[in-house]
């Protein structure tokens, strides 16, 4: 009898001592003014999903009523293209660049704001002249978004604000 009560108390105590910070993703706003992703809601939705994934990967819990909130503003997105051509040899490099600002709120008060830049490269070489038509590579865009979101969460240092 005493053993079962003691085990129950120890289990409950371990839950209370190991409670993790819960975070709410407040909003992801696309305030990009130029380019193909200007005010694109799909990009903001994709960043919101990646942000939630990264927060969970960092060991935090998601909650819709948490006093700790993260808001992200997308500032810049573009592709820097470089093309080198020598006779029939061609090398194309596309560098996907994204900049974002994250703001941490605790109990409705702004605690910290950070800015980060993420990049991803796509390099293709060929011996023929092919035009890709300026399409975005989904894999490279996803990589750039994940890099910038991870950097934002690391820079916010949520565990020190709590």
C-alpha cells in the first residue's frame, strides 16, 4: 500500500519538476513588398507550419493559450541567379534568400525581437543549354525557410526569458 502511494507521488513529482515551456505561434505575417512572394499567404502558411515543427524539435510544447508567444514577419525573399557558360558547358547557381523577424511576447509584453537570414543553394551543371523558365525549387525554398526559422528560435533564447 505504502509502496503504491510512494510510486504515485514520485511519478507526479517528476511530472511537475520536468514541465516544459509551452509556446503559442501568434502570427506569421508576409510583409514582403517586392517580388513573386509579395503578400503571398501560402508562403506565410508554410513558414507557420515550419515554425511549429522547429519549436517542437527544440523541445517546446505548442499551446493556443500559452502566455509565451512568438510572432514572425517575413521581410525579404528572392532568388539570386548566377550563370556561367563556356561553349556547351553550363553551370547555374540559384541562391534562395529569405529574411525574417521574430518577436517574443511574454504575458502580452514584448520581450525580444530578432532578425535572421536563411539561404539555400541549388547548383546545376550541364552540357546542354536548357531553360528552367525561372521556376522556384520547392526543396531549396523549404531548406531556406527551415534555416531562417531555426536561427530565429535560437536567437530568441526562449529558455532564458521564461
